[in-house]
């Protein structure tokens, strides 16, 4: 067989940058991998590029590639004549593949000159039906030669525990509702589906079925589409909490926090704080509105967890950087400083409490993590946080000193810091 071609994998993004002088083109590839990992199948691959290495530009002229499943069925056909010659769906068979038309290559006059060719799969209406191993085959002169394989793996959806749900709600950009539909272009039948933290009556009214209520199989009335829905049932919730869903599943933008909603939450908290609430009242308000923790980039938010000490941790937050923050909140009226500017015993008491937890973690890390059902590798640092007091209880000068105070592994937030964090967040959200 003549031309040598290798399949290198799939990538999320491929773009030529800088000056496109032949031979000097710079190719940026993002996320090149032999594996495609998705929580839902059938999984569309249109958002990806397949990446090949070609021995020389001549091999581009008659490159024909098939993607084949384990039963030998051809899932997709690519041709390098600037066109996709055929796909699983005939209606897109003649769509031009832009990537192939605009490859700046250096052709060497003497000797081989390997180059990398990303092929956009946009316009190729192909879905990977189920997790598995797919073979990439080069077809030339009647010969079929495997040149690589694509592993399509299943990403298991993390369970929607109360800790995970609270973390999703604390992220202003997170999807709390995702939806999509599968349809048959032949008979027009469609199945609409969604996943969300709660039932969404608005979607139900439009015929969307919640993932947990989906049928195991869906077959359109003409029989052309025959889908196994099991991965949608279990996998869709994995898309919750992401900033974009991808594939043919969209996030519902109306489910995001609006400026108005954030303003309401801030106003309610201000009213609560001004009414001399108990610690318990503040705890339940923050529990119900985890967006107040948005600056922690949470992946889990725990409430009232025991860590082998007589006192439970009020809140604990696992951040995306794998730091576990142990948070002590105090009754807002408790004092930070004494008249003479030194720390009030309320404040030192709160700090001592957090220091005890941190010490416990140093002594018996594994047992403490057990309380959070966290594995050792999920946590790289443990930090302390005290939330107490109001800014107005100090003069500007003492407040500045207080916030600059070195408290070791402990950070101090006043309730006003939580409020101003919410105010700042409102400014980042477009008015609706
Ligand atoms: Zn049909």
C-alpha cells in the first residue's frame, strides 16, 4: 500500500494561527486524545476533529477513511477530495468539509515531509451509538488498512447528592437544567428529554421527559431511528453543573441566576442580619442559598458534618482546586474586637474551634475525610474559615487592620463580605 497515514486521535479544537505562509503554518490542537469520553450515548461527534498524520501532501489527494464499529459496520466515511463522500445520514453526504480545503502544507522537494491534518467533523451527521472501541481504517486501491482506533469511553455521572446539588447551586454559571431532543428526519418523530435538579413544569408542558422517566429504548414510527436510551437515563445528570452542555444537549439559560434573583437574596440576607438572628437562622438561610459561597468554586458543599470532635463543622466546601474549607459561622451579633482594638473572646473562640478541626485533620486525616465520604486524593489542602461580625461594628481603621491580620490557615469573612461578594456577582451578570 502506497501512502502512509496514521490516525492520532480526536481533539476538541484545531486552528491554524499566525501567518499562513506555506510551510510556516502553526497548528494549535486542543485536547488531542485517543479516547472520547462522554456520559451520554448515542454521542454526536460533530464538535470534534479527527487528527491524522500524513507522510506527504500527495497522500492527501486520495485519502479515504472509514470509521468502523466492532461488528464491521461503517459509521462514517471521510474523503480528502475536499468532500465527505458519505455518512450514516445521506442528507449530509455532499457537505464540504472546510478543514480539508484549507490545509497549509509544506511540500518538501526532497524526501518525506510528514504533516498533521485535523479534519473537522462538523457537518458530518454521525453519532457514536454506544461506548466501545472503533477502528479507523484507510481505504486505498481496494485495500483496507487499520491505521488507529478511537476508544469511546463512558463518563460515569457523579450522584446528585445534597452536597453536589448545593455546589451546583453555588455556581452562577452552572447548568441546573439541560435538555435536548432526538428526532427522525424521515418520519418527523421526536423524543424530547431533560435532566435538572428539580422537576421543570415548563419543560414538561412542552413534552420533555425527565431523564429518570425515559423509556429504555426509543424507536420512531418509521423504524429508521432505534435508540438505546439507557445512557441518557443515567448519564444526562453528568452535564448538570457544567458551564456548557455540548453535543445535542443544551443547557437551559433561563435556569441561571438573574441579577434580580441575586438582588433578592442579598436583600433578604441584609434584613435577616439586621434583625439580630441566631446562628441557626443564619445557617439555614445560607444552606438554602448556597450562591453565597460562589467565590469558593465549590464542587461539594457540606452542612453540619461531624469530624470526630464534639462540634460539627457548620459548612465545609470542597473547591475545584481540591482545597477543603472548614467553615465556622457565628451569630452575627458576636463581637470581633474589644473596645481597645484587641480580639474579642468571641472571635478567638471561633478561631480556636477552627484550629481544633485543622489539628484533628493533621492527626487523623483519613478518618476525618471519611466523615465527608472523600478519598484522600480528592483533597490536597485543608483550610479554615470563620464567618462572623459586621463591618459596621468596627471603625474603618480597625476593620482594615482586622482584615490584614495573620490568622495562619484561617481566613476571616464578615457577613458583609458575603453580601459584597453577591453584589459583585450581580455586576457580572447581564441585565435581563
Ligand atoms: Zn422515523
